[in-house]
C-alpha cells in the first residue's frame, strides 16, 4: 500500500522548477506532503483532502487527482533550503495507519 | 518546538541488549503513533494507540517489540534482544482528529544503533 514516488532523486540549480509525483494502487483518501532534512524528523508541508484540490504557497504547491490516485508537488524557483527528501503519505481507510511514499531526494545546488 | 519530546535522542547498544524509548507529548492527544525509519527509506508504521489502548500493530512489530501507553499520555517502546536490523530512527507522532487537517507533527526521534 506504499505510494510510489517519482523521480527517486533530482538535482536542481537554484531557481529551477521541479515536480514530484506520488501515485497509489489503492484509493487515496487524502494526501500529505512532508520534507525531511538529513538527520531530522519529517516536517509537514501540506495536506490535500479532496480530489481536484490544489494548495500551497507561491513557490511550493500541490495537486490531488483522486480519480487517478495521484498527487503532485510543485516546487518553483527552487532555493537551497528546499533540499531534502520529500515524502507523500496517505492514511488507511480507518485512519489508524499512515503510509509514506517511497521518497524523492531533492538537491538544490548554487 | 515539535510538541513532543523523545528520549533518548541517541542510543548505542550491543546486540542482544534491551532498550526502551520514551515519548512525551507536550499537550493532550488521544492518539499516538510509533514509526520506524531506516536509512534511505520512508517512515514505516509500527503501532497506534487511542488513549491507553493499543488498537493496531504492524507486522513489523515482532514479539521482541512492546509498546505501552499506560495513562494515555506518554508512551514507551521497548525492544528486547536487539538485533543489528533494529538500527533505525524511531519516531513518535501524537495526533488527534485534527491531524487529518493539520498533518502529523513528528517528534525529533530516537536514533538507535545496534553494534
């Protein structure tokens, strides 16, 4: 039930854009996005609750396609601080478990 | 401030020893989750408490693992007869109904190294 993310890794120059995809073979009831810096715990970025929902700030946003069981995270005009591993995640039907995606390592270089 | 304190932050133990980790949420949360994260992987669900009741356990939680939440507040995770494969970051996540809208706030974790 673990969502699959693509790409596995990406290297960007400062100012470039990136898209991280998250797809599931099972229904997605909601999608969370987290970022984890090396040696630290994951930090919550945003949650999408409804199909078709788009959310975020100017430079980090996400969309959720419930029918396709997919979500995408968009990072625009990347900054060095965006470096880290990004995880999508989704709760089980009961909400008692939460499944993190396979992860995408993002490195922003000057 | 993550709203949850985990102790110890780091633990190095010899194979075969028992270890215990503690998670203290700062405020009241009826739900509490434990996750394990190995290097390069995403966090994996271990177990879930609602108040003091342990309602769900992952198959990852072998009989060497036991978790408790005696008063519905803090929680402990014990690993008996540790193995090298137990080396990982153990993360505690308090939660409640609002987590579905506000996401999970992870504790800083306990990094276990079994040598």
